[in-house]
């Protein structure tokens, strides 16, 4: 019996329950991944006990010599993984991607300054500054206006939109992809001090050099947020903004597969300012145990095995896109270049919330999502987002993507008969459906063929 089970059986039971969920379902939310036992062991290590406020060689507490070694190793591995220029370095202390982005804003902007970022329903991120008008008619007007620029609404839901003037650019209404000519026109009109690319649901690669030229034309700093793509970029399977943008931010738990946290890459002069944005600007001491996990994960990123993994993530995503289209689904932008897909459900009987829940009961975990020109509310948007990082970590390949696409279509067709019910009644029907239960059983059987390594190396060693 584990120490946790002895000391707190209630929490131990919840851990076991979550382990069973992860083991027996297909986790296909693009922003999630499964970490190695070594990463998890580092995160659970004694590094969590130490307070290390300050930077390498300049801590405010004693006893941080080993912490300095750890953080130096993590920074060195980050620089190597992303092949940063010689005069660039990294910050690995930000607790999350949003914190990392806010630290950049604190270092480069003054309250009220103009920044320019991607429109959230088109694939942007909350931390890039989101606000909206609560009324349904205004949402529909914003979606259908045809304008590729959005000035925000009265409800400012993120601190970024409260602190700064945020101008958001939309994707082209026909292609649902970046229109770089229009992006340039918007930048020339509003002259932002900071121009941002990146987000949560844009399926295509970004032309970083073109955006760099736009930023230069208006005298803006350029920040590339690669939270989703970081692992694929480090592996060299999709283009990198490092050395092109002025600053690159990322989370570490998605395709980078390196535990929870964030990394900021920039020229050393700018990074010195950003470090002050992290501390004392936003937080106190870093989570050293998370930095340990990031460090271990970055060590794995530097291996040939990780490069093979990243290529397979992209290959699986392309295969899944092709198979979903064969099954009659319409994909935003017609597919994806990296690790995620966005299914346009506007012509399907079930929309985002209903379909995501039906799939979950069938053992396939995706998430409801907004999409370009979406007129539906965020609580039940028009799209579903799927990704291949976690299933690829399990070892799944193209043949399994075909099977997954078949299950996704089967769930849609079966659950459509309850589309007009209120949500609770809909879910009750799904939970009672023998067809959904059979799919869930088949999904679990597939998962058992590609099991997750749930035990840490320490647990294995002690058995």
C-alpha cells in the first residue's frame, strides 16, 4: 500500500479513479499530453520544498546553490532545444503561459498602450486580451460584419483587455486562415507597440517572417506565443519563430511534453526586463519542482525519439483530418499543419457542447470550441477541437486515426436523435445508450493495446 493510500485514502481513491480515466479513454484535447515517469518523479521531488525567490546567482534566500544548478541546466537545455541565437537566453520561472505573456507585457508596455493580437473566436488566446459584447445580436453582428478587425466589447474578461487597448485581427472569412495583407493594413492603421501571433485553435502554420516584416513596418515588438506548437518546433517538424520574433513564449505541458510551466525566450537585453516582469512584477518564488520537470522534459526533447514522436503527431493529425473528411465532417481551413483540428459542426445535428459530451461518454475526450464567424455562445459553440499529441504518446499511428474517425462519426449519427432535448435530458439518453456503451468498451480495448506508463520510476524501483 502506498503512503498516500495509508495517510489519505480519499485522495488516493481519486488518484486511482483519474488514472483509470486516463488509461481507458482517448485524450484528444490538443492542449493536453502525458508526461514520462521521469518528468513526474522530478515534479514530485524534494525541489518543491525550497523557496528560491530571485534569479540564478542572485537569490534572496540562502541554500539555493543546487537550485541555481537546476535552473541553469533547464535554461541551457531550453536554449539548445530551440536553437536560440548566441545572444538570447531563457526564463523558466513563469508559472504558466498566461503569466509568461503578462510578464512580457509588463516589460514592454505601459497601461493604455495598444497591442494587436488574434481574435479569440478565430483561434486566439484569452491572455492576448479578450472582451466582448454580452448581447446575442451584437455577437452575431460582430461575426457577420465581414470586417477583419475587432475593437473589443464592454465586457473585459481578461486583465490584458483591462490594462491595454487591444486590437484583434480576424482570419479571412473565406479561407479561415491569416490574411497577411489585411493584417498589415490593420497594423499600419492602429500602430500597435506589440504585435502577437499564436493561440489555441489555429490549425495552420504561421508565416513568422511576414509578421516580422509587418511589425517592423509599424515599429512594433513582435511576440510569438507558441504554447501549442512548442514541441513540434523544437523537433524541427514545423517552422520556428525563434530569432525572428523579438520574444517567444510557450507553455511546457502541451506538445513539449515537459510538465507544467512556461518558458520565455528573448535577446538577453530584453529578457533582463522580462525577468523583472516575472519577479517582482507578477510572482514570488518559482516552483522549483516544476522547473525540475521542465528540465527533464527538455532533456527528452533533445533525443531522436522525441523528434520521431513529433513527426508522428503531425502525421497522425493529417491522417485524422483525411479520415474525418471521408466521414463527411467539414474541417476549418480544410485540415491542419500541426497537431490540432477544428471540426465545423454548423451543418451537423449536434453542436460543440452536446457533441463533446456525447464523445466523452463514448471514451473520446475532445472539447467544444468557437470557430471563425461563430454566432453561437461560448457555452455551446459551433465547433469541436481534437488533437493528436496524447494518443501519439500512447504509440498510436495512422491506422488508429482511421478507427477514431469512424467512432466520431458513429457517435454523431447515433446521438443525433436526441439533438432537440435539453442538455441534461440529452446526456441522460447518452448515458443509457447501449451503442455509446459499446463504443466506450471498444475504445477502452484499444487503449489497453497502447497502455500509458502510469507508475513513476521510483514506484517501479521499489516493487
